[in-house]
C-alpha cells in the first residue's frame, strides 16, 4: 500500500468531515471554524510500542488508546472534544493491520464525536502521535492550580488495574482479563470533565500514577494533600492482593486515565448526582491541606511508605519493589 492509499483508507473508516471543518484531510493543513464565544483547548500525546503499550497489543486497542489518552487530557480540562490529527509511524503499510487499527480508532472517535482532520504518515518503529482539539466556554477550563486547603480529593472509577496488567506481563504472566482490558481500552471521562467545570477547583487525569499526578496539582496549587489508603476503591480484580501491595499499585502504577479532582467541601452533596450523570463511580480519597507535600495515611493513622516511581518528590522513603 502506498502512502496516499493508506491515508485514503483511514479517511474512509474514520469520520473526518463536519460542518465546522471547512477543509479537512487532503490539503496542506486543515481549516476549522471556531464557534464564537469558545476557547480552543489543544493537547498532544505520543504512544511508542514497547514504552506506552506492550508489543503484541492488538491494532484495535492501539487505535483506541492513541485517541483515548488525548481525550483524557481534554476531559481533565473540562472541554468538549472536537477534532484530532494523527501522526502515524509504521514499520510497514499493512492493510489488514491498518483496518483493525482504524476500527478501534473510529469506534472511540464516533462515540466521543471527534473528527479526524489530518495528520502525517511515515515509516519507522511503530509510534502514534495524536493532537486533539476541544472547546470550552471562556475562562472555564479546569486547571491544576485551583486546589485550596479543605477541598476534598476525589477520584473517578478504579485505580491500579492497568498497572497490575503491566506488572503481570512484565513477569511473563497472563493478566486478569479486566486488568488487560483497562490497560488496552482506557475510557476518557469526557462527560465527567464537562460536568466538573465551575464545580471542581482543580483537575488532572491520572496517567503517571495517582501520587505523581496529584503531586502536580498540589505544587501548582501551592498546597499539600492527605490521602487515606483505606478510602481507595478496591476493584474486584485486585481484592486478592495483600492490602499494601494493592495500595502501592494504586498509588504509583500508571495508565489509569481516571480523573482526580479537588472539590470545595460545600459541593460534597453533589457527588452522587455527578456520579449518576457521568456514569462513573466517584470516591473521596483525601483532603487538600495547607502544609506542602503529600501525606499518605493508613487506616490506623500511621504513614504509608509508598514504593515506586515518581515519588522522590514526596516526603516518604523508598522501600521495597512495586508488586
Ligand atoms: P504534506 O506533504 O503537505 O505535509 P501529506 O502528503 O503529508 O501533506 O498529507 C496530505 C494530507 O493527508 C494532509 O491533509 C494530511 O493532513 C493528511 N494526512 C497525512 N497522514 C495522515 C494520517 N495518518 N491521518 C490523517 N490524515 C493524514
Ligand atoms: Mg504540504
């Protein structure tokens, strides 16, 4: 397959036109109509085989995940997704691989209502870069910097499933199917992000692990936070793990693509409605505090020493290995 056939094949399978796309795939650049009274929200994320997904990941999952991690960033900003570009680096122009990749990509693009407006195609080791563009009402984008002492720390969905799958794969073991699914098919929390505008004081998506990402929020907000390990939601697939191993996995493992946000305490009563309307569980796991840094506390009140990556920024000591 030649480069041009490949682009046409992608275009046939992934929705690429719409009223606000004046000029899409086929020219030197795309031209978009920006609706009046909206700000653009733009993000880019790259996935590299062997770094961001294990070799042997299905083409459908790769197509889904390349877009999902970007939509997750748009969700964390409280924006409504509009368009995306796709820069593909492929070892070979394999039509069957491309069709399976396009089916994973187009299923998520259709459900999120985003259109493919262009990209780039080159040969080389498998890597995918998506740039996504969303819209938000002026001044309403959620940021990392608004957390205030007394705010609740809330997380959506479940944590640690993808990290558990990666850990098992790394040890040459078969992951639990629900963990493998979480790794391959992260669900961007777009509806939740939209509902949080004007409500959450800060928001981030959990891609590098809860502590690392919450660490960005407290530094940008010039605050600290206290997290209760006993409050972390316990997914069925991790219920067999010793508690400390599960906590370590949930606090430091990455690839969750859940939203972690801070909520002024007076909005606590809205959590149930928020959860029902967004279709995802919401759990209060701690509180924003004045003293800088992250405190992680066990149910008995003792500090939990968190092993794992990203964590030298915090005040606990490195111990043991992640499960
Ligand atoms: P140029 O050489 O001017 O950069 P290209 O030949 O790379 O243009 O691309 C031609 C058209 O195809 C452009 O509209 C570009 O956005 C689109 N395109 C190229 N690769 C992809 C891709 N992987 N997915 C979607 N559109 C693509
Ligand atoms: Mg050109």
